[in-house]
């Protein structure tokens, strides 16, 4: 089990029945980065991965 699995399990347990918009999620991720600038790169990578439908298509960087 990865360390992040615990956080994801907690998220699912606490908020798993909620429905949220992607705009809300993006706002939450931005707020997190504003409070934790050291996580800017990993959050950006996750946001890009989600935006691309779970692919690592580097061709979209051009």
C-alpha cells in the first residue's frame, strides 16, 4: 500500500457520496497549491493527467 492510499481511502470514506464539479475540484487544487507551493509540480501533473483522460500524451505540450 502506498502512503497516498490512506488519504484516498479517507477521501472516499468521508466524501464518497458527494458529487462535485470539475471546476470545484480545480478550485480546491489551486487553493491547496496556494497553501503548499512545494506541491505545485505534482498537482499540475495530476491536473494535466486528469484533463487528458488519464493518458500521458506528451504531444499535447506543443
